[in-house]
């Protein structure tokens, strides 16, 4: 399907897309037709531009043509006088997709997940003249509104992690304007200078040809007949020695000098720019994606700058020592003002907006993934009710490739949420789960015995109701994809839901003391840029499955507060639900019974002459507790997992795990307690293993409910403190 026809004085260009109708329908359904507009611009020489037969206006907005993840064949038929032509992208991979043969340049472009402003550049030869043509447009997303959602994602990421949204060697770009905050990073410096390069070079050449000078005085000695204008100061001396023809008079003369403060600044600025440009140029050349055309342009620019710096003009200019005061020459004089402006721009930071300079940004899939991590961190903090000061933010960015920053993974992106010094939750971005790398890259005790797994976001909530410091693990995976639409609700891709099942089955908790693997992940959830009425989303299969199997999805897109509330409520429920209730909902293996370790037996430890027996309880080292002759028959031993010793008239402190329940005879009890005088009747013995402390000090409890003043069968939630 022919979409664009551009008739130029030197060629005719055609842009096609065979599946455009399906792409347009999908974008219209997900985003809305009112958001599918693009601005079009082009350079001189164009006779007409048509989209599906309708003429386009220079700088005006019309229906978009270019979308992400779509393939566009491009045909350019040149006039017979055009010698050769090529596609002028900065990416070598794009240029290799085009070939010029028999007056026709043909190829295709596919923007993948890169969205934003872009240009189609042609470079062709007419005789000895090299001509260039540029056609500008916007590449839109079929899943999110480019002018609304994408800008919000960029803004949110930049607010949290400055420079993280930027990249280099991309097919699309975003406008920005330098601001006055801080020093300019290399990427910003390079892009600012790319826009100022031609003006800067022209200004330098103009100054060298017509520099501003100042008169500099110097002394000389001349005979009377050589003096052109007699200074008043030597009139008497001249009259005194008028008969001495060879007498030399000291004369102060003035001559124009190039060694001015402004010319020194020019020399300094030009030298600094050459050094910086040369360094960054070498970085870019090491990137295999850089096209031959880009490398040629960089070589020409650097050669021009060095040629200017070697001009004999600068031999007459001294070393720059700084500007002691404001210079009107640098601010207003022709040439000098441009050099000064460029220099100031290169020293500034940047502000992402629709400005005149260009910055490439990361692909939308990566940006959406980072944005989801930021959103989840904000929701967790809000639901925990803590301030930003109570968040320990360890996230850091690391350089990767040319001018590209990435968010550190694993422990490098850990965010800890604390309240009054107590850790409540932990959030990690994209950890690698492998047993070998676990200790220094991933999360403690999480291993994968098979192949590495990389969920985007790992949330661990700390629960103390069953065991102090116990962590419940939940996975979130951001997917910039849509599966379809049912009853007006976007659905997540099926393979993404399947991936969450794999994550839950693949990631284990490694108990290194017992050398055992245990199930770790409670649930897994997809975050995707879907839309729909919240009531319909709540009834969708992908959302209702969360209640049934703890695997499902949440639609999450910028400015969609209603569907964001579904995720907020869910995380709030995760935080508020006790660990015993969470474990009780875990679906057991067929043929097994899951006992929730919430029941606890509180038993009195009476003073005894057997000091070793009591001393072990005092020191939290007990390994056995035995009962008297009549253990209450109302206490069921089934599902009894924990024991708390009650020090008579003092209270409780320690929690022990019951590893085994057995019977012992009175004779065995006598060996444990010298005061025992009974016979061989049976007693109950609980073999114990220390678990944790309820508190640092012994605290009193209400003993009114104790059976026979000895035992209290209760749960952790109902301990009568």
C-alpha cells in the first residue's frame, strides 16, 4: 500500500507498507484516532508531498504514517543526471538496507521500539555537487499516545534518574533546550555541538579574517626628519637639538594588536572544543553501529577545527587567563557573540522539552520497564505510609556503550523501605538469578538450579508475625506488548502470563544450613500498557486469576489513575495480610495437607533443682520440654508447630520450633529433673529448635486462659500480651 509520495526536483520518493491498515486499526483501537497525528517537514526542492493522495502542508499536522515495529519499503527514482545516491542514516545497519542501482535507491526501514521524531535523509551527487534532502516526521506507538503518555514516561524517569532515558545511535530523537543547572555530560555536549557546529566554524573563520584589535603602545627612537607627528612632550627637546641631525628622540607609537582578551578566549575555546570533540569522536568510532557517512562527517569536522587552530593568527595571541569583567565584544560583536554563545551552551546541562537540539532516547520498551519500576516503588512507599527520607535508595546508573547510562541491576538497584529503623520492604530491578552469581549480584538466598531467570521487578515484604524477618517474595514483569482486546479491555500477551508461571516454578529459596531448596515466589504479575474500564478490568480473566492462582496482570499506563488504583489496592492488601494468611492460600500439592504454622503452645517452665534444664531456657538454648503426668486432652497435637516457654510469674520471650513430639517415661524425666519421684508413667516430650525472640526482654502475659494453670493453646495473633 502506497502511503507517501514526495515529488522533488531531483527525484520522486515512494513509501509503502503492506500491513498498514491493520496497524492503523490497532493503533486507533488502543490510543484513539485523535492521538495519531504527526508533524511533517522537509528541505527545499520539494514540489509536492501527498499522503494517500491528499496533499500535506510543510510544518502542518496530518495522519501519521510511521509506527513502531512496522516495515516500510522506500523507493526513490532519481532523475537521469543524478550520479549516485545513498541513505544518510547515522546507523550503518540502516544504510546497508538500501542499495542504489540504475537510478533507483531502494530499501526498507523498521523503527522497532524506537518512537519519537525522526528524519529520512538522502545524500546524492549531481555533477561535482553533493546534495542532501531531509524529510522529517514522527514515529508513533500503537500502544501508547506518543504526545501524552510517552512524554509523561520521559518526565517521570528524568525526575527520578537524570540522564537515564537518553541513549545514542537511535533512529529517533527528542527535542531539548539546555538549561543552567550543572555541568554538561558528554552526550549533551556532543548533541549541542552538532547543532552549533556550522555556526561556530563560520564564526571562527569570520573572526580570523576580520579580528577585533586594540592599539598597543611601544617606544622607538627616531631622528627629527623621521618623525611624522611631533608630540607636544618633545617640542622643547626638538628645539634644543635642532642642529644635531643624528640625534634620536624617544617616541611612543601605537600599532594594532591581535592579543586581546576576546581573541585569547577564542583561542582557548577552540582548543578546548577540539580536545573534547576528538575524544568523543574516538568513542563513537569504536561503536560498530556508526555509519561510514557519520565517520566521514566527523573526520571532516575535526580536520576543519584543527586547521583553524593552526592558523598563523593565533601565534599573535597570548594565553587566556579568564574573564576579569564582562565583555561587550563577546556579547554583541559579530562572530564573537556566536563563539561565546556556543561556549555557554556547551557548559550547561539540559532540560527535556520540545527544543531545538536533539537527543536520542532509549526504546519505548526499556523506558516502559524502568517507568513501571519507578511506579511500583512509589506505590509501595505510599501504601507503607512512609516519607521519602525513610527510603534507602541504593539505585545507581552505570555507563554502557557510547554515552549510554543504564540502571544498575540486582543489588545495585535495591530500594529499602524502613519505618523507625525497621525494614518493611525491599524492591529490586531486574536481578539475575543464578546460584553462582547470587551472593554479589542477585538477592540473598534466591537461586535457580536450572537456567538464569530475570524478572523485571522483585518485591519482598518483611513479615514478623510467624518468624522474625521472614520475607514474602512477589514478582512483577513489565511488558510493552498487548495480546488483544476483550469486551473493551486490552489483554496481556499469553506468553507473558506463561513466563510468570515459569518464574514461580524456577526461583527457589536456598536454606544453606539445612542444604534444602524451598519454594520462594508467592505470585507473579504482568504490568502492561493496557486500557479499559476498571470494572471490566476487575472481571477480566487475567485479573481474576490473581485471586485463584496468584498469577495475573495489571494494566498500567501514564495518567490512568483509575486502573492504577487496582494495583495500589492489591499492593496494600499484600502489605496488610499476615504471612500466615498468605501461606494458607498457597495451593498444596495433590495428596498433601498444608499446615499453617500459626498455632503455638505456651507452657510453664517451673523453677527446678535441675539447673541445667532451666538454664537452657534462660539462655534460649533449650532442646527439650516435657509435660507432667496429665497433659490436657483438649489440646490437639495436629498442626502444632511452635512452643513458647512461660517463666512462672515473669512472662514469655522466646519462640521455639517443635521439630518432634514423642513420649517419655517417668524414669527418663527423672534423669532430666532430680526432683521428680514418679514411676514409669508416660509423659509428652517436645523436641525444640530455637526460632526467634518475641522481644528482647521477658514480658508478662495474661494467664487466665491457661489450662490447669500450665498450658495455653493459642495462635501468634492471639497471644494475650
